[in-house]
C-alpha cells in the first residue's frame, strides 16, 4: 500500500524523494509563472528498465565506454527533467522546480513558445508500446497534487502535445483519465 505523505518543499525541491542534482537547467525568466506540467516517457537503453542510465543521462554521467552503442550516442546531450518516476514508483528529482529544466526542447503551449521556461517536466519510466504501472500512477498523482499545492498550475499536458510531430510521449498507453478532476483542479489532456 502506498503511504501518503504531506508534501514538504524547500527551494523548489520536494523533500521526501531522492535528489540527484543536475546542471541541465536555466533560471526561469518569470519564476512566478510555473503554469504547466509536461509528462514524458523514457527508457534507457530503449525498452530496458531499472538500469540507472536515465539518472546518468540527466546528470551528464554517460561516457564513451558505455557497452550500449545508443547510450554512447547520448554522451553530449544536456537534458534533464525535474522528476523521474521509475516502474516501481521510485521518485527522483534532478532540478529545482524554481529553475527551468531542459526537458521539452522546441515546444509550444497555448501559442507560447519554449515550454521549459514555464513548465515542470515529469518523466515516467516507460515507452510508447506498453502500459505504465499502477504504482507509477499513484506516485504521479501524489506528485501532481504536491506540485499543484505550491505552483499555479493550469494544465497537465504531454510532450507529444507541445511538440507534435517531433515527440510521441507519453504516448498511446498513458491513461489521461486517471488524472481527472477528482484528483487535480487543473485541465488535462483527458477528453
Ligand atoms: Zn519527452
């Protein structure tokens, strides 16, 4: 049973999760305007879980000696989400929510370009081709509630929606209906 805790924040860091600080962020131009949450999926190497490679990517620790050729191709990338939720629900934070993590790339929400500047990025360990786990949804909903308690979030959307044609995550298997208004006082991509 997932134990619900009261969310405590300090300088944009959620206190009851793993912290692995990443340098892959910029200061926000308007720290008061953190209004969107962007959901992603990621697996490294592709379709493999629990290898620790996502955490190493987000903290610039991949190197040219990686066994996996795909991982070697990522060594010069400078990216990170704010949060990463593993298949077993483990939650890790990489960047303070007061800063703009490099998670969205070229993107647009409601006509506004450059979503990194005004959004919080959450990566779910997974891919476009299989369902996410129920403990991931439990952790995600709890995290979204903690975020909405302190930031003026107006929408929860997907990388595929802010970068259409370029990105496809969180993908077909993500169940937007689990984020209905029963849990969150914000607009989501659930139709
Ligand atoms: Zn993404």
